[in-house]
């Protein structure tokens, strides 16, 4: 029985993945490199800012330190966030549904606490979350399972009785490795077949998660 729902943030709650892609593209263009959205979606989506910058500096042999790269992208991202980052479709409706039906609600994001809370408070939805876990709180980021297992610990619900909502392949792998059922709501790309097989279902929007949970509750009641 599902008792808790664990949300990713970027690309699932807030429409920020395209911003992250643009930031890395800006940085790499300064040094003469092209950077496609397919490359971002395949190799960087759903992972920590630190891990991504380490990979970018290493893979492209940039003449900057990791900290200099982070300073640049975080500074530029703040400019985007001040202008406002949109919520993804169905976020408010799903959060209202979960709260009304007494599910525990957790956030498990590779982001920093400050950045995540800024986006959530901007839309007045931080109050819905019973617990939050951020990338800085765990040793290994996605696709490792640490962050989702930490979220289960915080809400005091066993992994098999939780449900993860994710948009990225890294997040799907992390939840699958943690033994937590996962629904994928794709953002930039539909996951590859091997990741699709790790999910309970792939849905077009968070609104459809309400229908899934309604049907699941009926089935569990009957049996």
C-alpha cells in the first residue's frame, strides 16, 4: 500500500531543466564548444550541480576550476529564477490530492536546499512537504539510491510503501535500486527502454498520477 509519495524537483515540479541546459550551453559556447539538448538530457539531467560541473570541466577540458564553473552557472541561474521559473502541469492539483488523502509527501532533490526552497516558496507550495532531502545530505547522488532511501527514513515509511515520481533516467535508476516503485513523467526525453522497464508506468503529466493512485487505492481495498 502506498503511504508516501516522493517528488524529484527539476523537470518534475519546476520547469528548470531547460534553464540548466542553457546555462551549460552558455558556459561551453564561451570556449568554442557546442552542447546539444540531447547531450544534456542523456548525461546531466537529474544529477547534482557539483557532479555535473566536475564532468563538464573534465570532459571538455575547460580552462576553469570546478568552483569557477559553478560560480558562473549559479550566478546566471539566479537571474533566471528571479524572473520566475514555471511549475509543471498538475503540480498543485496532485499536491492538494495527496494532502487531502493523507499521504506523506517528501522532496528528494539533487539541488541545494537554498535553491529548491527559493523555487517552492516562489509558488507557495513548500508547505505541502512533510520532509525534504537534498543532494548535499547524501554521499552518493543519483543514479545511486541514497537520496530516496534517506527520504523513506525521514517519512518513516518502508521503501515498498513509497512511490517516487521522476522525470530522468538517473532518477529512475536511483529509485529502482532503492526498491521503491517509480512513475516516470518525462520532461526532456522519454527514457530508454531499459529504464522504462524499471518503472511502474510512464505518464504524460502529474495530473495522471491522481488517476493512477485512485485506481491503485481501489485495487488495494478490494484485495
